C-alpha cells in the first residue's frame, strides 16, 4: 500500500471528477441533430442488498410519445468505478438511447454517487440482485419510492420487460452479474470489463491456480477511490459505511487488497483471496448467463486485457449463447482513435462499434430479425481502414525458437547452443507503464529494461509486413537454484517472478512495446518447463522491423521477486524455448 500513497491526493481528486470512470469516452450527450425529445425523471428505489437496506439513485429517460399504448424497449445502465448516474460517461448512455426511442434507466451503482450500500465489486448476489429490482420496475411489478410506475415498456410476458444493458468496465461486469440472476435480460453489451478479477489484479500468465503478480498501481488506485467515496460524496446514510479500516468496501474486498499489498501469500490466505475475487467475477457465473452478448474489449488496456474478453466469449460460445466479440482501439490505458465509438461526438451511427451496438439492440430489443449483427469476431486495425473480421479468434500459427546466441529463429536446426543469465535487483529495473500517470496528467517514460536484468531474443529484419492478431504463447525452461531452494515454502511469494513481452524494433533501433502490455509470471515450479500466455494484441510489424521476445526480472507497475534470484536460460537444438504467434499475414524468419 505504501508505494501508492504518494499518489493519494491526486487519486482522490480524480475520484471527485470521475476520471477513472470515463475510459469509455462516452462523455456528454448525443449531438442536438441526433437527439429526439425525451423527459428525464429522477427516481429512487429502496433495495435489499448484501444484508443491508439502501437507496439506489436513478434517472428515467422517457422518449416523447412513449406510453402504455405505444411502449418501447428499455436500456438499463450504470456507471464505471468511481462514477455515478450523473457523470458524463453514464448519463450519455441514457440520453443517447432515449434520443433513439428507447426508455432509459440509468442509475448510480451501489456505493457510488448518492446510492447507498457498500462497494461489493459487482457481486451477483448483491449488485446483481439490486439491479433485478430495477428490472422489476421496468416490468411494471414494482414502483419507485415515489410511486412512479413504468407501464410504457415493451413486455414479453407479465413482469418481463424487453430490456438490454450497455456500459463499460464496472458498468460492464454488472450486466453479466445481473443476467446470471435474472433471465429477463434480453441483450448485453459489456465493454472493457473483466472475466476474472484474480487475474486482473494479480495476473499469472503461466498458471491461474498459482497466485499471480500484484498489479499494485491499478489496484491501489481503485482502492483509494472506493474508500474515499463517503468523503467525496458526503452522506449520513449508514448503509454506506462498513467499519474503521474498511470504510466503504465489503470486508472481503479490503482483506484482498491488504493481502496483495502484504507480499505474503500463504496457501490458506491465498485460497480465500482467489475464491473471493473469482466469486465476484464472470468466470464463476457465466454458466448462468443466457442473454445474447456483444463483447467489446479495448486493445489499449493493461487493466482488463483482451484475454479476459476472449475467455468470456469462448465460455459463452461453448454453451450456445449468442455471442460476438469486437476488439476496439481504446480501453483503460487510452488508445482512442479517430472514428471510434465516442458518444461525446454522437457517433453511434457513424462508428463501427456504435453501428454494431445499435444493430444488436435492434435485433434483440426491437425484434428486427433482419438486423445484421455483424461478424463473429472483429478487430480494429491501426494500419488499415475498417475493421478486420474473422469467424473466430486466429489460432497460433507460427513457431519461433529461442537460440542460445540471442536470436529468434524459425528453424530448430538454427538454434545455437548456449547459456545466458540475468538477475533482479532489489528495486525494479524494467518499466512498461505507469498505470495512473495518464489519469493524473503526467507523462509516462518509454518502456525500458536495464542491461543484465533481462534477456532478449531478436528476429531477423522482416522481408514483408507481419500482422499478429491474438495472444502469443511462450514455452520456457529456466534454471534458478536460489528459487528451487525456497519455492516450496508454502508462501507463493518465494516463487520466481518474471515478465514476458514482445517488442517491435524499428530499423533505427526504436523499440515499441505494443500497448505497453506485459505478461507477469509467478513460475509454478522452476524445475519444470512452463508455458506463458501473453496479452492479446492486434499489431502490424512492418517490413524491415524485427521482433524481440524479452523476459525481464521486474516491472515497476507490479510487485516483484522476494530476494535476489539469478536466472539462467540454456538453449540447444533439441531443447530450447519457443515463441508462438497468431499470424494472420506474413512470415517471421
């Protein structure tokens, strides 16, 4: 925790402005030219959530001409973490869809804005159940606290409104959580959200069963924002206060952050932490989700990467749920590109993602069977106009070998015998990103690695462009005697930590770490080979450029090794590490 404290004042200021709740770029209303007339009515709903009774603060958007004789389908939405119904990224949803003829119900999530109760991380048993009370209102079976009833929403049956949900990040996961406890939802559009919070906050690219590497900057930033809510939005509502030392979160959430910050991961404590993080994550309840789901994830996102969306997509697909997926340009780490979805520009009709969202709701909320909901899988390409599309996420298709001389070669026979070594220091020696600098208005240095604390393998210059779409995979074997002596201590913090990544090296030597993404690894067993799933990317390596695969001892956005642990990597034609790439165009080697 102490490493994040110098940022505390800036983070609390950010919470006041909801800056962390606006990665959606849904800032502001639709433009006047696209707006239709509608009314906005503030409402409150008293709900039971997590053993507490509290009030949910909401706004009802009702298009002109919509009444009991002329009902319309509804769109339900809530804020990203730290926001409220009134922030630019949330009320824009109500305005945009009301302008297009949908009834909108936009609310402040539990613990945010003027809504009561504790922050429970989109727990389906708490946040999801609270959202079902709002669905009851849209279905006509429940009134708001002032007696208002919604008799103007299209219904599929008694108490069953035609309703979809849309929103991003914290406002994305709540959709899946609600759908897991309420089958009345008809369509979901979760943007830039998580599949498994255990992976999001402490990722392990090698083994989800082994505690990962703490993403301390992101996690502590959000924790400070959450704990500051009673001060930032003053209220005498006792349902918003937990206890001293854990003011505004449910206790399990505070305990999880404290454990991650402690750097001590004893088996029993770690199991409790992993169990809680997964219990509030789609990974634990997707088997109960049946609503058609359009998943939109951002390529520039070190908080919730593309792998999380792919995990959700494949799980729903395997169950036969109507599901499609889009990898847009922007996410929590920035990446907004011209022409991409931005309700602040009123571009639902003109942006690719906006068109897909409208078509999704047209099909599943308005019942237009002729609406074209688009490709199974689509991805933004910075090097070409229009989105690329495919029937599925591209598979791994190109294998490269890690040679003992530091080369990345495409033929096992070209692997040179050799051994190379690196070691960590007691301070971080590699930099991928400062997760919060963009949010506090500070520049972020280019990624770097200090000599002697990493190993790299570099390809020959490319003779033609190479397009990679998906998650690279590396298979490694390392030698670390100091790790071997302590890795079975019963504390996962004694295991070896390393960071895998792939650079794009231009002819002038400039290195680019695509979207500043890395794969943190806590090696399950340093005496055995292990496989690393790297974060998904969509990237063109241009002619004359080289690929460099790197394993580094540390990264200053994450926790690191306990103690000094030198690492040796050996190579021989018959036994060496590999890097596999999902190449959709071109050849490496």
